[in-house]
C-alpha cells in the first residue's frame, strides 16, 4: 500500500520503490496500475532519472510511491475534468462536423461515442440515409458511390479506415462523405 | 438560568473579522444570567460596567438598534451580552447562515430565529467534490424545507452549497413560499429539469435562479417554457452547468419579457448565433454574461458560416458588462467579438476555453481593469506573463489544468507564478495547478504579494520536490505563512516534511482553512497545526501519515472548528472513539464500510473520518457506510 511507503521513509530508505527492475509496471501486485501500460512506462523512466538526480537527498526525502491512479487527485471537479477529455479527443465527446456532397446541411457527431470503424460507418449510413459499402485496404470503398473521408491534423484528406482507430480518433478534424467519381478515385493506389 | 452552549455556537464565516470563537463556548459555560446586574457573577462575556444598565433598555429601542447590525459576527457577539439582547437579536436576525447543516437542526434554528428572510445552508465537506465521499452520505435539504414551510412565511432567499436537493424539495419550496424570490444552488445534486420546471412555474415572484456547478439530471423536460407567460421580474438566470438541451425560442421569449434581467449565464447548448440574438434584446442591461458554447450550432447550412452573424458589433451594446464567462466549446476565431467589452471587464472566466498564448494575447491586452481571472493552463507561462503585463488590478487568479492527470505535461510552471507575482502586486487570492514549481518562485510571491489572503498551490504530481534544487517545498510555503500576514486560506502540495507544518503552526495565526494532501512525515506535522493555529475552522487532510497521537492533541481546538476531515491517514477506530468520548458535542463519523470489520487498533488506511461540532444528537439519516462514534 502506498501509504505505508510514504510513512516508512522516516525509518528506512524504501528500497522497494527505488529498486530498478526489468519487470513491467503492474507486475508487482502492490503497484496498483489501473492506467494503460504506455503511461506506466513513461512514469517508470522518469522516476528512475529523478532518483539519480535526488540521490544526495534520499535520507531527507523519500522516493515517491508508485503512481497508481488515485481517486480525487488532482483535486479537480469531475465536471471540469470531463469537459476537457472531450476536447482532447481521447475519450467521450469529440465533436466533428460531417458534410456530405450534395446535402444542404452539415451535421455534427461525437466520435467518442463509437468504438470502431464499423460503428461509425453504420451511424453515418443512418444519418444520411445511404450505404457506404465495404472497405478494403487496397481498393478503398466499393459497393456504393460514396466514400467517407476525413481531414487530419496536418490538413490532409484521408480515407476513413486507413489508419488504426485510435489514431483516427485523435487526428480526425472533420469528415466528408464524398460522392461519385471523386470517391472512386480514392483508395486506388494511383 | 443559563443558555446551554448550543445557542452560543458561533457560525464560521468567510470574511476576516471573526471573533475568537472559543469565547462563545467558554463564556456560555461560565454564564449565569441574572436580570438584575450582578456584577462579577455575570460571566466573562459581559463587561462589568454594562450589567446594571442592561435591564433599563427597552426591547423596542434595542430592536431598532439591532436592525442595523448586518454582519453575523457582530450579531453573534451581541446575542451574548445578556438574555434581553439575545432575545431581540434572535427576532431581528433576517439572514441566517448555517455553515454545517448537521450542526443544528431545522427545528432548533427556527425556534430561535423566527423572522428569517434569507437562509444560507452548507452541507457536505469539500472533499466530496473529488469523489472522496460516497453517494448518499447526506446533507438533505428536505427536512429544512418542511421546517421552513411552517416557520418562515417571509423567507425569500435560499442559498445552498453542497446539499442534496430533490425535485420534490423544489416543488415544496415553491408551493409553501409563494413570495419566494431567490434560489442559489452551488455544487448541489439530486434534482433534475423536472424539479426546475415545477419550481419556476410556481414561483411567480422569482428574481434570481442561479445554478452553479450543480449536477442537474436531464428529465427531458423543457423547464424554460415553464416560466410564467408575460412580464417577468427575473434579474438573474444562471444555468451554465445544466447539461441539457433547452428550448431556445422559450428562452428568447423569457429574456425579452425580463426588463430587469442583469445576469444571464447560458449553457453550452446555446450557440454563438443564439447568443447574439439574446444580446440584441438584453445586451445593454447585462452586467454578467455567460456566453454558452461560443461556437456554431450543430446544424449549419452547408457552405456558409451563418453570414448574418455580426461578430464585430454584437458586443458593442454591452456597455454595462463587467463579468464575462462561458466559452464552453470555444471557436477561438470568434474571440475578437468580445473586444468592445474587455476594457470594462472586472471578471473574466476562461476556465473552459481551450485557448493558447497567441489567442489570449490580443484579448488580455485590453483588460486593464480585470480583477478576477480564471483560465486554463493551455495559455502557458507566456500567457501568464501577458496577464502580468496588463492586469495590474488583479485580485484573484485561478489557473486550472486542461489535462488533469498526474503525469500530464504541465504547460505552466514557476515561471508563470513568478511573472504574476511581479506584475500583480494587489493579488489577494490564487489557485494554481502545475507540474513544476520552485521554492524561489513561491517565496517571491510571498514577498511581492503581501495582500494574499488565499494561497492554493497544487503541484499535481504527488510528493514532487522543487524541480530545480530537489528540496522539499517546505521553505516556499513557510515563506507564504510568514510574509503574508493576512493569509486565511492555504492549500499545500508537493513534497513536504513536518517542517512545513511547523512553519504553518508558527506563523499561520490567521489561517482558517487548510487543505493537506500527501504531505508530512509524522504526527508532529498535524500537531504543529492544531497547537499553533488558533483561528483554524476547516481542516481537510488526505493521505498523510497523521495518526491518533496527532488527533488527540487537538481536543482543545475542535469545538472552535467547523470540521476536521481525515482520509487515508493513520487513524484507528480506537483513536476516533476516544475523541468522541471526550467531546460530547463533537460528532465523529467514520465513513467507509470496513470500519466495522476492523480491530480497534488497526490503522484505517483507506477510510475516512469526518468530525464536526454540533448541538444536536448525531443525525438519524446516516447511510450504512457511515458509523457514528
């Protein structure tokens, strides 16, 4: 329990927390890592570099306990926390505009609500009352005259489905359902 | 005959002039009221020379004089003078403030104060905001509604903070008080749009409906349409926290029918186009505005971006505007629309606006009169430097993290703090979230901003030392308590040893509210504070190594305090029980289901203790997970 660690530094140097190990974070059952491994790795390495910096002070200050997810910390109200998870595009609530060639109105959807391309495409089909067809990596969308595309962070127009879902979620700025010959032109490696 | 200590309970307050509250308790015990001046026998609260004259003062003269006392500290003091003053004060007190809804019962309050027009009631401890208090803990408004319905026919204003309010409560409140004027709900929960609809339709004299940071359930009820038709006396409508769609046509009609409206804060479902329409109606009268989303609505004609929107002139008519907030889904391109009002603003809340330094600069340059500024750390240290360069009148700054996780990047640091301290010498209150901080910058602020009353620094990574020297943050916080002679509220963070607490105990003589998390080495830390800070009212501690010895060292202090919260510390059931036994007017609540399974002397690491003074028997509405000692 991390509480014990922060208390025990009055009596010992808390070797367990400073121990350099080759195991993954989370392999020690007292380190309650509920966050994904990627973040865990980052933390582990920054802890190590901090140890070497602060080594002369180790008798006065304890090494920090494992950075498991802590309830209510930092002390920011959930309402506020949730507002910004939305804008980051990492979780629920990432709104992007969707346009469709030939339609008079733009729509807006919340990408965070979907967990996969198939869910997203089905929703688009429902929203615009059309069929989008099947995706294949080499040929793009075929089986209909529509192709879903998106503008990414760099301003490039990409075919929906080319990159892994997570990457799509974080880089998609807006969607456009192309129609007709333009649509067929995409996806064929020129 | 003497009044028991119950009636002398002082109410904590947020202003600076509280009399030492131990006076109320000790004097009440010593008190021996007598109607004929008895000189030395009248207890320590009564100046000797006044005793013979008091019974000559006619009640109605006193009545007229006491009407002029508005501050509750003054009224508390006046009520202690003698029975006659106590009685008249009770009858003339029109504003009742109850800092802890469990400290006194509705029945007792309404028995003593019979002509209350305004009630302020606070419920849950603040750490409830951070999910440290399980749902269903309490702070129910219902018993108060029932009691007020009977007792207070002239009650017109209710202000609740962290209370649990139901739809039925809202309806009953409106039904029993037809002349009701003002409802303010801050950090409340338990009700929804259904309750709001009932409330607004019944309260025909409503002037103020302010819903602030409250959780409102979406019952899919169009509550705005439930305001009565025709001219309204509404002066303030704040609903920026209400996460439900609203009927804009009904809102527009309501705003048009409210010639007295001065404060309007919209929720994020109101688009910028809709905002501009409302400003055309009410712009010149508004003093407080919450802009809503400040972005386009979901449904926009393709190819044109609402060409009828006149961004340049929308705000020009807002000559009275002093307080601006909102920007819930901001499109930064539209920010220049607010240029016309910047120079008049005293308060600007950008804390929901994801903007960077370059987007902030052109705005803040115009805000020379700004006194209150809330913002996200997305503006970076450079943004804070821009603030420091212009906002010389700044009194309050809050910098919130856009990414509130422990291991986030942290775009602001000691650089921003230092800049603010140098540019804004009139600063009185600061809340600053960051990842990197130094003692030097905190010390600089303590010297540059001598008027600081509130200093809350949150270094988000736990146990983080000074990132330049590697030292604990003891010296920085020490400098704050030492140099900021007016400091009443402090929140500490970062790596802190008992030394930091020794400074707080030694120098923090005016500190009333202290928040501690992941700090200290031993019981000594808490002892320093309990022994050194005579004005302490509210102490909230989490995840710090303070145990029974420390807890028991504060017995002399606990009746002077509103509450003590300790969670995930090193308390045992035994220690808590001992406190409860020694202090009969203290309610000691153990929160969390395993307190009962624990042995008496097991250290309760994950559990919480909440303890508060009360003149009542322990509450009967406690849920299963609360054990009252």
